[in-house]
C-alpha cells in the first residue's frame, strides 16, 4: 500500500521546462523524465532565428520527443501569456517544478533588437512568475540567470597578464574561489543582454520576497556540453571545437585570446537543479560554474587541441572585445555547495573537451 502511494504521488508530479530544446533544457528532459510522471516542454526554436540553421535545436527536440514517452512538447514562445496560462490552468497544483531556460542569449543580438531581447528575457520571465503565483504557488522554480548580471564589474579586479591567460593576483580573495554572489551589480556596463537578464533576475528575487515563491536563481558562467548548438555569438567552447573540427577560422573577440572562463557540463548543472528541487527552504541567488579547476582561456583550449588531438586551429584575434565582456571570470560555488552538500562536479574540463571532440 505504501509503495502505491509513492507511485501515485509521482504520477501527479509534473515538470515544466521552457527552452526544452536547448542545452540545459534537453539535458533536463533526459535526466528528469525518470523523476516526474510528465515533462512538459516549451520551445519554438527561436535559436535558429538568432544564430542561423547550424545553431537550431530542432534536432534536440525531435530526439527528446522520440526517446521520452512522458515528454510533451509545445511549440510556442514564452512571451505568449495566454498559451502559458492554458498549461498552468490545466495542471495547476500538479506542476511541482519549473526549469526556466528560455532566453535570448546573445550580447550582439540584444543591441540589434532591444525590444525583442527585453520581451523574451524579462517579460517572458514575468509571464512564468505570474503563472506560478496564480496557479502553482507551491511549485519550485529554477531560473537560469547569467554571470552577465555583474556587468563588467569583474574587470575591476586586480588582473594581470600571463603567457596564456589573464589571472588574478594570488593573494586575492577571488583567486582560489572565484566570484561570489555579493559582487555588486550596480554602476557598471552590462550589455543590453546583461540588463534584460538582470531585470528577470531581480523579478525572481522579488517574487521570493514579496510573494513567498520558492525560486532558485542560477547565475551561470559557461554552461557547455555536446548538446550545445554552439554559434559564433553564443556558446564559446562548443563553437570553438566545432570550428576546429570543421577547419574554420575562429574569431577571438579581443583580450588577446587570454580571457578566462570557468566551464561546467550541462549534466552537472542538471544534477544541481535536482539537488535544489529536493532541498527545503533554499530560495535565493547562486553562482553556477565550473570553478577554478574547470577554468581556461581561449588560447589554452587551442593549445590543448593541438597537443592532445593534433588539431591545428586557425584563429584570428580581433582587436576589439565585446562590449561589457569579462576579462576574467571564475564562479564561486561555495554558497550552493554549503546548502546542497550532496552535489559535486563530476565532469572535469578535459573530459568536457574530449567528449565534444569525439561527438
């Protein structure tokens, strides 16, 4: 009898994923289809509109529709409040977890079309928040934010230049652990993308404080993995390896190719979301990335490919960097780890790169 109650409660539980064809979205479908009775995905492949056919997530969507029989796909835009409301109204209290990944993810695009960027990133998030408040107030929301909410503030750290990368002075607090959630988001240049994501981020914080919703806000560094449909304007590591394999010239935007990022595999992100879902009273902001051990500069990746795969990469270093781009960014994961003791990163940087080279 006891066993049946557990089953029936699982069969009432529904997970909703926006951007379900993307990197974190499709990885979430894979992981959570075993944990929830029904997974509802929303994705209209806006990515191909932003970055062209090669970045389309159609392949991911077709694949998850075929493989997971408790996955149900909806092809619409998160800006469509009426269609969202239909889903929330229909399943209301049965929706127990929402993973919100749908976004316009590019600096360059945002500047070209600020209204589109704002409406997807900010209004789209507000649509989700309002529907949760109205129909599924006990559900948990994992909102995928970005480290770009800190704008170019990290560039004011004591950074110095080394042969292959920019680095922070060793004695500095940020050196070992990276950048934490207390870094100010004020009075710096964000790019319009960073600004629209910050608006969404603050709205999520407000819905925690004002309406007592249960929300985790994940300020992501470089999320990556073979499911990433990398494009020149978004998805650096995946696109770099794609370019290397296709013998394309890779354009490096400024900073001499020595800019540093920490990388985390999408499967490690998703296992973090699972720990977040299972843990009580853990709403708030968390930085999410690979930390120092998974950090690299572009030149270091190019060097790794040459040494380990004999891939001689063609690249061109452009003088000007992207507006508001980070010179050095490593995520401090201490806050998340302290609250979620079971979670740890499983995929090291070399494994991440190897997997993408082989795929």
